[in-house]
């Protein structure tokens, strides 16, 4: 059908949150390479400018929007900007989260304000983005929402309870949103990456934990951003049209659902 042709695919407008670095940046670059127009959202304008420059240098199109996904007004304004620029939004990758900056500590040592910030950005931020972007998808009767959870939920990883709680909430949100949005031709799925090496050093996985995880994987090597981007592209594509409300674990076979 014409609607699924390569030309129609290249028309897609893909919104990626947390696109300034790490996995979000990798998703944005991969979508741009496939000919999609990318709306890159992050707190950090400098990182977005660098990303937009890289995408444009390859002949792609990128609209960088610096904002906090936990700020309802800023998110609503972003949806208006996207509508004004492109007149549509087809794919939303809810990737922004407080993650690499987290310090691991026992649950009863997590300060209450840190608990609140992590839940607000990782859960409420995802809700706000869907609330703002879904109307643009509904208008066209087609949409793909990919929410980024984590295999840390399946592992019951200790020492960042706010984070694992937030990523478990993302799975529940994904299932209920899938039911609410299915009639509009919008699928909603979650991806659960394992510990992925990015350009950003972090304290959430110690070298010893990393080696132990590698030893328990079916595919016993370090996980890179390239191991995750393809799965997200699939869930954002027409080929995944009969898959909704699902959780796709991308951890080299460390955990099984
Ligand atoms: N890297 C991993 O091992 C791994 C594993 C499983 C899941 N994940 C998830 O994948 C996603 C990306 O991981 P990463 O390693 O690239 O994380 P990261 O911490 O390196 O990057 C997160 C990005 O989100 C942005 N961000 C944070 N708060 C924001 C806000 N309020 N508004 C807008 N942008 C905000 C940051 O500026 C940063 O650019 C996260 O949701 C993370 O939980 C990562």
C-alpha cells in the first residue's frame, strides 16, 4: 500500500526525548539516518545544538527543543512548536530520565526530594509527553509510542529504588495507554535495555557488576547503543503494527519475561 511506501516512511516526524546524550542521541541519529525528521528534546541546549549539527551535516532535518519534560507548560508549548513546524508527529520515544547522574544507595538513604524528582521526570514526564503528542497522532489515525523502561526492573536491582520504581511504572503506563490509544491506530510499547555502555561514565553499574552481568547473558559481551536502536526503530515502524502494550527486553538474554 502507498501509505507504507519508503516515501511515506521518510515523511515521519519522530520526537525523541533525552536526545542530548547516550541512548537518546543514538536513537535520534539512527532515525535521521533512515530519513526521518527528528525533534530532539533535552534539558541541555548545547548538547542538542551539537546533535542537530551532526544530523544536518548528513543532510537530515532536526528541530532541537530545549526543555524539561517534567514541565507541563513547556511540554505543551513544544507540541505546539512541532505542530507549527511539521503539522504532525508520528513517533514519540520517551527516553528522557534521570539515570546516569544517580548515585546508588540503600533505599532508606534516598533523600525524599531526590525520590520525588526521579518519579516526576521519569514517570510524570512520560505522561506529559504522551498527553501533549498523542493528539497530533490521533489526527492522522497513526502513531507509535516507545517508552523506555529498564531490565533493572526484571532483575530487581537494588540501590536505586526510585529509579526501578519509576521504570516499573513505565511498564504499567505502557499497557494502559496501549488500551486507550489502540482505537486511534497508535501502538504503545516499552523497551527494557540491559546495562548499555554509552559515552557517559556512570556510577549505576560498578565494573564488577558489569562483568557479572556479562557472564550471565546468553550473548556474553558488552551491550552498546547499536544493540538497542534497531529494536526501537522496529517498534516505531509499520512492521510492528500488531504489537501493542508489550515489553521488549534488550539485554543479551540476561533476563526473560
Ligand atoms: N544506559 C543504560 O544502561 C540503560 C539501561 C536501561 C535503561 N536505560 C534508560 O535509557 C534512557 C537513556 O539512558 P542513558 O544511559 O542515555 O541516560 P543518560 O542519563 O546518559 O541521558 C539522559 C538524557 O536525558 C536528559 N534529561 C534528563 N532529565 C530530563 C528532563 N527533565 N527533561 C529533558 N531531558 C532530560 C539528560 O539531559 C540526558 O541527555 C533512560 O531512560 C534510561 O533510564 C538506560
